[in-house]
């Protein structure tokens, strides 16, 4: 039985939202699925700042974009609450703690040459992350999959990525097309909810609810879009012009390109980052890249934050400021990699969100997004199985998936964490 109040929550102050986004930056373990689950639990269920349907509507747009969808979702909700400044603050605080932690751990790694202790500190977190991802699949699935058609779409997406290794962008595109066709042929199957939707029935009315009037700043204005495009191009050009060191300039150009091809999440773009960082530019070695991925997986924030490790190691190894300023060089490299990787996300949301908000409640636009939501449930379940397999059978391989020891302690931690959730 859900306990809720019929009163709409008060609009949070800017600093109240600031404190939440900062807290989220420090606890956002578990990759995008875990991070989205955390935001759903806090913003939809507990604080009721946004309704479930509005949350999923924003999420589906973010899933279509290159870049880290969880961070983009934070920008979107921050923008809804407190205009452009709210979005910039939410997106920045989502990655800032991760940047600081990863930079510190990379310094330990380079200065002392051993990442074992760092991995040991975070090993206990991994089983809990498995539970968070499984919980995300269950939580979103029970609310988004309202009929057999959507269940079938989720199952198809799971089989496509699990059994046939279909790239995630193709799954999103296919689900969107099926949703569009389904919305025309079976509109009742893709018209999920109504009124306040499921979120209202479970949690009470939300501040940003399905029927609340749109604030003036969420309305699309062509002049604002043009101004944003000019502003972001100017910021990018000024940042590139400020990079006088050739290594940093290469990093700025490379990570800008990487940011524009990160469809399908961090794992989809890691081969591109590996190829550029290891083979093309020689910023780090192959084993170092693997160690960086291990650090990235055990720190909060999006996994694509591994670019900070690549930038830190690259600038350190090239000694761009001389042999006596290696730490400063590393911080500069990490900062450049992070800035140019995440800058496009702010443009995508601040420029595109007003258009997305104008489609809310329009079936021809929402039906494809409903299809994508269903497919995402299958993709999250695949991620949960993949992550759980790596945690519970750490010595196994794809050729022999259940060899080696089974980690009973990790399994018990995962079950306990799931029950706690």
C-alpha cells in the first residue's frame, strides 16, 4: 500500500535542487541504468518534482542522443525546474564529483603504479550495483509495460542485444519505428496512462505533472535556438583557441568527435576511444586503458568519464608542462577531455528540450517514445545479466561462461541490496 499526499509539492528553491544534484554526483554508481533508477526513485517517487510520464518522456529523448543519457536527463529536469542555469548546474554537478575522484585515483595509479588497492576499496560496491540495475529493470518495467504488445517489444529488444549483439542505436531506431506504426494501427496499446498517469495513482500529484501548464521558458522560440547554437559554437571555438599545447589541442578535437558518436552508451564508444588514445595518439598503453576502465566502473558518474583517465594519463606521459609539473599536466589533460566530451550534451538538451516539451501528449510523437521505453527495459535487463555475470563469475569467459569460482559473498550482497531497495 502506497502512502501519499494529495497536495502538490512546493517548487524547490534553486539551492535545494543544487544540493540534490551535488549529492547525486557523489552517489551515482551503477552506470546509466542505476543512475536513472536513482533519479526516478528520488524525483518521481519521493520528492514528486516530476511525474512518471514526464520523466519517461524526457528520458526517451535523451536515449536518442549521443552522449551519457543519465547526465542529459539531469540537465533536462534541471532545466525544467530552474531554466538554463538549472540545467547547466545539474549537468555539471552530475560529473564534477566523478571527475575529482577519478583524477585523484589516476594520480595514485600513476604515482604508485598499482591500482589493486583502489579496486579493492570499491569491490564491495559492485554486487550492490548489480542489484540497482536489476531493480531499475523491474521498477521501470512494471510501470512502462502496460500490455502484451509492449512486453513483446521489451522481450524482442532483450533477445536482439543478448543473443544477436544488435547495436543499441539500431534497437532504439527499430523500437521508435515500431512505436510510430503501432501508434497508428493500435493507438490504445501505445497510449500509456492518462490524466496524472500511474505516478499520480501511486505517489500523488507531481510538481511537473501531466496536466500542469508549460512554463514560459519551455516554449520553443527560433531566435533562442539560433542564439544557443551561436553561443555554443563560440564557447567551443574559444576553448580550442585557448589550447596552445598540441597534445591538448589534439585531445580537444578528438573528444569532440567522440562526444558526437557516443550512440549506445559508453561501451559502444570505448573501442573508438581505445583506438584514438592508444593506437593513433599514443597517450596511453592498452593495459593502462583496461585499468582506466576498471577505475571508471568503480567510481560514481557516467562510465564515459574514463575519458578523464585517458586525458590525465596522456598529458602526464607526454609531460606537456615539463617533468616537474606532471600532476598539473594530468589535471589539464583530464579537464580538456571531460570538457569537450560533455559540452555537446548541454547543447542537445537546452536547444532540443523545448521542441520535445511541445510534443508531450501528442500520440504521433509519444508513441515512438513509448516503444523506445519498452525496448529500454529489455536493454537494462541485458545489462543487469551482463554485469551480474562479470561480478559473480569473475574468472569466466565468453567461450566458457560459467568456469571458475562462483562468488557467493557477492551474490548474498546483491540479494540483500535488492531487498533493501
